[in-house]
C-alpha cells in the first residue's frame, strides 16, 4: 500500500468517525441560523444579504482533500445551472481565508468559500465535528428559502453526485 492510499484510507476513516458525533438537529421550516463570514477574497457575506434568493450552504471538512475537492468541483461544474435557478452557493469549512484562496484558485471555483475558522457557524448548523480535539465541518448541505427558512437538509452527502441532487430539489422547491 503506497502513502497516497494510506492517506486516503486515513481521511476516509477520520471522516467516518467525525460524522458519528452529533448535535441537536435543525428541522425543515426552522429559521436558518444567521452568519457573517469572510470568503477567499476577504469579502464579508451575511445570510441577510441574500434574502429573496435561494441559498445553498454546503459544509465540508477540509480544503484540498480528495472528497472535498470532488465535491467543490461538482458544484463548480453545476454552478451556472444553480445561478440560473436564481440561487447562490457557498462552501463552508473551518479552513482559513488564505487556505480557501489557494483551494479556490487551484480548482477554478466560481463561488465563495466561507471561512468559519472557529466553527461557530458549523456548530449553529449542527455540522461541527470534534474528535479528540480535532474540529472540522461535517459534509452536510442546507438549502435556505428566500424567506430565510431551512427548506432542505442533506446529511453526510456523496461528494460525486451531490450537486445534481441539489439542482433537482431546487427545481421542486421553486415550483
């Protein structure tokens, strides 16, 4: 087994264990927790700024890891269709603004990656894992309605096919 296979196995096992830690769950129809976070370009984004639009918040564990790169590129490839549905997408992790900048540039990501370096927003969205002192975001996604309510919740998503599920559900929710 080579070092890359070992790293991939370790990351997979770590994410599995992290996904087992839970907080109180948000429910459909709940008011979406508000946030104010900086993106990879040091621009501030507040949930209130997007009232009247559908918002897709996807939480992910770590920049530049295999599953997270797959998920980000999946959203990158679907972003024009997401925008056409009058929606906006944000990726959120506990990584720094500088880490997000490198990750975004490396993968040509045309949407904002928000830095939640203290895990406050991930915790509000019940998407924070803390395993032996190592904190990361769980791979959860939330669709927020134009009125600021939780319209759809995805827990422990498949990074390869997730954007298609989101697009399908956005279409249903908007009709």
